């Protein structure tokens, strides 16, 4: 990586609690709600951490599309999220971004496979936030 790692954001307790709530919503499959919750946090973030939060919002939107059978919308959001995450290290803000990137790449391959929506569609890997 040719540029410095973006500094981690400083969130107040209310923002931290909202972020935890968004992670919980994602993990329960409430992707639209997660998107709304994280967008509220993101709107108050300034500086280099902003793209990280926007990437997470795009991941939530991608899985909302997956749950509605919209592969094209999901692929678009996955690609945008991967682009946003490019500037960040393996772990950022207590989040395993390397695992998230690997998950998104696997979903990208799955969504490009004809018949991906036939049968049960697995849940995405849960988010872990330490």
C-alpha cells in the first residue's frame, strides 16, 4: 500500500451504540434497517473514515438486493464496497476487513453463477465488531 493507513474514527457513545445496532441488524438479516442505522452514523463522520462506513452501508444494500433476488444490484454494490475498502488495512475500527473482502469476492462469484437463487441462499458471514 503506497499511502498511509487512514486514522480510525472517533465516535461518541451514541454513535458507537448505533454502530453496534447496525452490526446486530446485519447479523440478523435486517439489511435495509442496517443500511438506515449505519447511514445515520455515516452522516456525522468526516475525514478518511467516511469511506469505511459508506462501504459497510453498500454491503448492507448488496445483501438487501440478494434477499430480493436482484443479482445485478447486489454485484454493483459489492463492487462499490470493495472499492471503498481498498484504502483500509486488514483490520480497521475493530472490524475484520480482510474477511469481509473475501466474503464479498465469494458472493460476487456466486451471484455470477446461473441459478444462484435456486434453493436456499446462504446468509452472509456475520459481522464481528470488537
